[in-house]
C-alpha cells in the first residue's frame, strides 16, 4: 500500500476502507500491470454460481408446494385406478357418467389415434376445475351485487330461506330435569 495514500499502511486497520478520499485507491483485483491474474476466473465462477443459484434454488415454500402437488397427483391417479378396477372387475358397466368418466373412456379408446394419455386427463381436469371456479366466483359476486342493489329481491329470498329453514328444524321440547 502506498504510504502517500494510507496512514500507517503496514498496520492492521480494516476501518481504513470506510471513507476513501481518493477514487480508485483500493481496487480488490488491482488495475493495470499489477492486475490479479485470477480476476477473470473469479468473475466466471461468480457468474456460474449465480446461474445455478437462480435456476435451481428451491425455497421451503416451493418444496412444500411440490409435495402437495405430488400428493394431489397420487390421489387423482388413485381415483382413476379405482374406476378402472371397477370396470375390469365387472362391478360397473362404464367409467362413470361424469366428466372424468368421459375422459377415462377416451383413455381406453380402441383407436390409438384418438386415445388420450393420463397427463392429458389431468390437464383437462385442472382446466375444468379452474374454469368452473372462475365461473362460480363470478356468479356469486354478480348475485350478491344484484341482491344489494335490489333490496326487495333480498327480502323475498330471505323470507324463502327462513321458511325453508323453519320446516327443516323441528322445535325442541323444553328440558325437564
């Protein structure tokens, strides 16, 4: 270190780097003919490290989400196998009258050209679920809005609900202890 720039250059003093008056008085890899020969290697190593860190680092939340997704996948495969078993065992004539049953029929189609894979079944189910979720959410929001705007409709529906509730709930006998 240059004694013209640093006071007591041979003394250990880490705080000397806190406030540097002269620009470029401290360069960790040096500059010019005294430049560190490993500077480019270090830059390359840091670039490789950052590349792999950004691409492959998994937070605990991501790991947990992957576990939940795997459990859902295994559960869904179990439902598929259960329906397939019932048909193969002769307990049922078809795979079911619902959307999943239709997809399973497509999976077991005799024509290999139109047969769908298990992954396609799962993707269709996800699409159907999320589309249905959005539709139901929109329907409920719109219904609540209309009931808020039209208070007479709200009162009419409230009366209907309370009447149907009163029919289902039987009055309790008073406790005689």
